[in-house]
C-alpha cells in the first residue's frame, strides 16, 4: 500500500491517506485514495495535454503599423 498525507475536508486537517488494493492494476500509483481518519475517498486525476498545432499557413503580408497622433 502507498501512504500519503493530504488535507481532508471532513477531518479539517492534514491526515494520512492510503491507496486501497487496486483492482484496476495501478498498484502503488492508484489514483483512488482513502482517508485513514474518516474514510473519505478522493481521486487524484492527472491530465496529459497535447501541444497545440501551429497554423501551417504563414502570413505573407504584415498588418500596417499604427502611429500616435
């Protein structure tokens, strides 16, 4: 089991969270955690974002520059 300390809203403090036995095969990296104080469950979610694609078309003309009056 993996042990981590996080703030629990129910316990109103920093308490030990542990990962229960994971049936999904995540092992120690299971995103589901349970508060050892009150039993509240949390889910640690991570997201991976792809880099945005740049527009392949290039501008051939530049916009005119503005001058102060």
